């Protein structure tokens, strides 16, 4: 079972996005789904009066959604029945629900469509950007979450289950991966994703084993906060306070404060000593 299947499936993410689309726009009907096996499977429908939209499967280039998916940009019509810029392959579904105004927004990940979100109204709705902007924001938020999940899955697949000895190059790559995962975790508010990222981070720490250089002197038993770990993992790669601030979306003064508290907890007088002690304590790879 993949890590995506262990938490929310892709269909679940689209379902949540459709509900958010209905909440944030003035359209009474919202629906959509992921792009699978060459078609968009409309898996979630909110606000519908009939069951006409059930079973809708949209191909690239076909209908309003297929055009949006191919052109990688939102498409909208205020008179679906009379529109001459789209094919009408799906009139039975759309007109069966009685929709006149229809907006289709593609969910774009790494330059390709991963699905489409729709919003519709039974009457003529001249909403323009008032409706399009929040719909695009919902699609972009979903795309960002899909990108994060893909990166986590990629790192999980590429990380071996056990490692006996790490070369200096392998260890550096592991440390960079750990720092990047901390940055990804800092960028998401999804608690499930954060938990998965923490799990991968612990796995990377376990892989590093005793590969870090030994440190003389006692190492205090400490517990760094997530932000202190984020900052220290970047400092371990030689990043400056300014560079750490940019990568984590923090102010430089905030970065300095987190480094200070981490150094105090680790009883270290410099950031380099703090990194070394954190590695010896198993807090960093």
C-alpha cells in the first residue's frame, strides 16, 4: 500500500477541494475529480438538484473541462447550451442538471493537469473574477498538496530500508533530504502530512546511525522544538541566517532567536557545536 493510500486518497483530496470550492464561491453547484486512466472522473458533486452529473467522465479537449485541462487555464461560459467554443459531448450531464453558467479550473502539478474542479449555476451568472479567483486559489492549494505528497512518496521510494555504512557523499545527500523535508513540513498546515513528514524524518535519522563525526564531552538530553530542528537542519548545511529565513518563510531575527534557543538547550557556544551535539544526540542526521 502506498503512503497516499495510508492516509487520504487522491479522490479524498479532490472531494475536500470540491466542498471548499462550494463554500468559497457563489456558485450553487460544485463538482470535480482526479485525472485517471486518460479521463477526469467526477467523483464528488455538491449542491446538485438531480443525479444527472453522476458518472461524468471528461476526456482531454472535450467539453469545457477538457479544454481547461488541455490549455492549463480556467475556462468559463455564461451560456453553456449556446457556447460555440467547446464541444458538447457532455450536454446530457450538464444540461440534464440544468446548468447554464459553468466554470472549469484545472489542477496543475508539474506542468500537467491532475484533475478538474467545476462550479456551476442554473442561471446566467456574470461573476467574472469574483468567482474565478477563489476557485483558482482552491485549485492551487490542492495542487500544492499533491506536489508535497509526491515528493514525500518519491523520497520514501528512493530511501533504502537499511544502510550499513554511508559514504560521505551519501551522508551529505541524506542530510540535505532531511533539511528539505523539514522545509516541506514547515510549508503545510495539513496535520496528516506533517505526521508523515515527521515519520520520514525519523527514518532518515535512523539511517544516519553513527555516521556523524564523534563529539567529545557529554551531550545533554534535550528536546528541540520543530522550528528549532527546522532551523538547525538548515544551519547544518552551512546556510546563513538570511538563507534559512528565505527557505522557511521566517524573518531573519526569528531564525537567530531559534538558533539561540537551540544552542542554549544543547549547551553549545556556536552553531557548529550545536549541530555536532544535535547529531550526537540523534536529533539531526
